[in-house]
C-alpha cells in the first residue's frame, strides 16, 4: 500500500483524479500565501501496490511543469 498526496492545483486537469476516487482517504485545504494558487486542495490516497504503476502513469501526464513542493 502506498500513501499518495496530490495537490489539485499542481495538475493541468484535475479530471484525472476521478480515476483515483476509489483510493481516496481524506481531503483538506491549505492556505499558501504568496502562491499563484493561494488555497491548495490536497487529497490523500491509499493506493494498493498493484495499482500504483497505473496511478503514476495517469498523474505524470497531468503534472504542471515547474511544480515543486515548498516543503522540500
């Protein structure tokens, strides 16, 4: 099982998240002052090992260029 966090604002099209709905664990919002998107919608997913490759493949096509988590 993988624990995966996705910030909706980091995606070109959040429609890809429909494929992740079966794995949704929780959702929350976070205020990020000074960011072009001042409110982030953060989803946490618990993805089974055998589904992770498919999830990564779907997400990698939608991640916006230049998106870096400020916590890194």
